[in-house]
């Protein structure tokens, strides 16, 4: 962004320096400047006309100084907003001046966005430019009337001189009338000089003020385009872009789900193989246990027969051994 705040403060220092320098020069050369404004022939007429021009000049300068301060403040708020946006702050408008241009711009965009209305940045820029132009009413008035005030002083002074010239024709020997004529012509030239000097200085600061206003509005539109408008896109092209981005994300999500499904299928296959392997091992162990039980039953039967024959026992006095069963039959 262009350095608006620095140029605004520089212009303020120049205005204050010009006023201080002029005051010092007037104080130093007051003996020379007093006759310049005061004429014995016309009295205080020259003083009144020149003071009116200077008062008009100072009134315009004071208004320009207020605008310089205002534009410096607007630039400061704009810079703070940009820094907050770059830092991804949740609410970049927090504790910012509610009347600042960037705050009003964001609020206007939010209203249009909430109403699903089409956002036309050119229209918003024209509204801001019109509002800032309205603040220049007094500045433009002083700029247009300042040089005319010098002409007005000249006309008044010449009118007084011509009025006395008319009386001089009736009495050619009246030296007082002759002095009034010369004093009127001198006052006319003095008011013209005063108006030209004030107009030259005022025009310079007026041009600087216009440049600063143009730079500020350019910074506002640049900030809106780069940091604000991406959050309020409602055009057809932006909607298509959002749909395209959403489609790409959905495709990526579908591919991820497909990969997860394949992993589950592979895991199920491995689990089935593990179950089959476990069932085979269980059958093998069951058969081995059945064979072991059968072998033990045969051994016990042999021992039983040996005991019966050795002790000459009856068949019914011995307990009956349980018949072996196959574990695999369960």
C-alpha cells in the first residue's frame, strides 16, 4: 500500500511550518508591512480587505489540516486491519473505529452477502468516493473563491479611487482627492498580491490533499480486493469454482473410503484364513486327545483284567470303565 499516513503528517508539518515562518516574518518586518496594509488615504479599508483574504485562507487551511489528520487515522486503521487478516484473527474489526472506511466497507459487504445479493465493488467504491468528495466542499469553496477575493478587493479599491476621481474633476486642486485615488490604486494592488500569495500556497496543499485522498481510496480498494472480497464471493464464476473445489474434495474422500474398504476386505480375508487355521489345529488336537484317551482306556482294561484274574474276582464286582468318545464328534 502507498504511504498515506507519512504524506499526511508531512503535509501537516509543512502547514504548521509555513504559518510559523509567516508569523515570524510578520513580527520581524512589522514596520515595513504595516504601511503595506494600512493607508492613510483610505483608512482601514486595505486592512479589512487583506484580513478577509487571510481569514479565508486560514479557514481553508484549518479544514485541510483536519482532513490530513482524518486520512492519517484511516490509513492507520487500514494497516491494523490488514495485519489482523494476515495473522488470521477471528474478528479483524475488533475495537476498530466503527466510522472508519474499511469497517464500513466490510459491514456493507456483510449485509449484501447475508441478503444473497450480487456484490458490485465498483458501486461501493463510487459511494465512498462521493462521500469523500462531499467532505471537500469547504476546501473547494476556498480554493475557488480565494483568487476571486483578490479581484473583489481590487474592484472595491478601484471603485473608491474612481469615486474620488469624480470629485477631483470638480476641484482639480484638491490634493486629498488625489491621495485617495492613489491610495485606492495602491490598495487594489496590495489585495491582489495578498490573494495571489495565499492562493499559491493554498493550491499546493490542496493538490497534496487530493493526492492523499486518491492514494487512500486506492489502498482501500486494494485491501478490499485482496483481503475482503475472497470471503464474500457470490458471482457465478466463484460459485462454479467452489463447486469444482467441492467435487475434487468429494472425489478424494471417495478414494479414501475405497482404500479403507479394500483394507477391511483384506483384513477379513486374513481373519478367515486365521479362523480356518485355528479350526484345523483344534481338530488335530482333538484327534490326538481322542487317540490318547482310547489308548489309555485299553491300558486300563488290560490292568482290570489282570487284577480280576490275579485276585480271582467276579466280573460284576469290578467297576465298569467308561467308553471312550471321540472329541471330534461333538
